[in-house]
C-alpha cells in the first residue's frame, strides 16, 4: 500500500468544482434571471441577465454560459469560470472556500491508496477527460451553429431598418442635444421593433414601437445588434424635456410619461449577438484612414463629444468615433483583480473585509475578446464615465490604455463631471445657451 499523493486528491476536488457551469453556479446562489427560469437551456446560448445575488439591481449581473463568462456591472467584476463567480458571490472568499461551496465537500486530505485504486482512479480520470472533450466539441459546434443563425436573424432586423437621417432616431439625438446623425454612422431606424422580456427570440413581446438600431461590428463584419427603444411621442413632437427620450415601460407593461422614482423599469437598451470585442461605428473618418480614434461607452456620450469637437472647429478629417457598448467591453478582460481603496464588505462571520475589482492590467492572452484598433490610429482618446465608481472606472480606462498602447501612439483619457457623463454635460450646456 502506498501513500496517496495529496495533489491528486486536491486536483480531482478542484476539477469537480470547475465542472459546475456558470449558470448552475449562479442559480446555486439564488440568481433570478429576468424572465424567470423558462427555457433557460435555450437562452444559455446567449446572455442571461438579472439582479446580482450579491449587490442587487435589476439587470446588472450577466452570464454567458456559452463562453463560461459572468460579469457584475455594479462591482465591475467578472470572470470565466464558476470558481471566480463563487468567490465574488461569497463576498470575495478564498479559493478553498469557493471550491468547498461548489463541491459541497471539505478540502481532501491524503489517505492510503492501493495500486488497484490508483489504476481505477487514473482510468476514471482518462474517461472523464475524453468525455469532456467530446462534449465540449459537440457543444462548441452547436453553439457556433446557433450563433451564426442568430447573427443572420439580427442582420435581417438590421436590413428591415430605415435610414436614420430624418427619422425618429434623428429626433431622439436632437433631444439629447446632438445635432443630427453623423455621415456614415452605422445607425438605422426601425418603426416597429419588438421589445421582448426576457430578451431574445423566445421572450414575450411586451411592446412594439420605434427603436434606434446600431450595428455591432468586429473586424468590419456584422456580428450583433444594439437596440434602443424610443419614446413614441417623438412622432408627435411631444416628448418632455425632463426625459432622456427613451421608452419608459415597467415590467408590468405600463408606459410612463415621466420617470417615477422606484418604478421597476425594463432596460430598453439591449444588445444581441456577439458583443465582446465588437464596437459601434458612430463616425467614420471622412478621409477613410483614421489617425485619431475617440472611444466611449455609449452612443449618446460618444456623439456628445463628437458634436462638441465639431462646434469647436476641430479638424475631423482623420478622426473616427466608436462606442464600446459598455465599460466591460471598453476595458476588456483584466489579468488580475486589485483591492479597492475604500469599499469594504462584511463576510459571513461579521468581519469587515476589503473588496477586489478588476485591475488595470489587461489580459492579452485572447486578443479576439478585445476591440481591434486600426493600425493607422496614432492618437486614441478614451472617454471615461463619471456616474460609476471612480476607482473601478480608472481601472477600466487604465486597462484599455495599456492594451492599446504602442510606440508612436498617444493614448489620452477624458473625464466628465463627477456623477454624470458627457451627454449630461452637453445637455445642460446646450440648454443653458438656448435659455440665454
């Protein structure tokens, strides 16, 4: 009889935790997907959102089972396996505690092992590996087929759209104090776009109305669709200045005239398809070769900076403008997490513990997961967000700057006023000018 090597037991134990999918891990922590648990197997091919089991919200917690990915917008944290999710949802627990939670077993200890037991264990491990590889290959093929079918569906919706200039999209942008649709913007208008809850082909249609469409592109290829449902009162020109111009609809399907504090509103900005590594082309460089690139999180924020630069008389011939869709996509995946300087959490024993967030060092192992910057760009301006946690956004901007830095390229950052974004600033300034 020989002594069992502790690492073998430990590795088997960890592999058991890794085998828990991110979807099952989230459900284990009482994640409640928007739209309920119906058809989760079908929805697992796309993105599933809902309140964060740790910090709440409405749809700030998202998982992509097909990519084994998860992300919390509230904390700016995410990962690509169930162990990292468990550590976060256990309020930044240690690795061992997370694996114990996922397996339901304590950390194994060394024990005697016979030769027959060792051979049986190794045979089982080999079979498990072969079965996993076969299952992963089949799943990958099915996911690729589903993803391409979804891409074609979304491209069909894009083709159904109408030119944005002169449409309610232009009325919406003007309401946000942006003077029209830029030439070449990959934006379209759809007069009767279905809003589904939950999102995707299987969701229930709760509203049909006007929407702004934006093409998500990666390497100049259409890979997804970003949709913003608009206030239908734009058709009559009666949208109140007190609103941002987006559709206000509750989870019960009730339309609101004005924002109501505490109302359970549906998020009317949606993305479908492959968002990661994609972007929205809002303003192509008129020269055809961008030397300067301005990139922000959202459409309205980025176009507000474009409008202000045009009004300031800047030479825009070689300048392009991208929307990264969200902060997570702007910064991309982080190599490690870092300790937040001020945020604390209370663990299950009542102790005050530090909070970790995605750090400023980018993970460059998978370049296809990051937005591609044209080689011609020698000046990059990154637009920060002022209404999210400052330190978390600093890490996002730092990650993006480090990812795209290279000799001969200048990378700069611009920050709006605290508590808002560049569109908030522009709307206030433009309306103040109009009132004079």
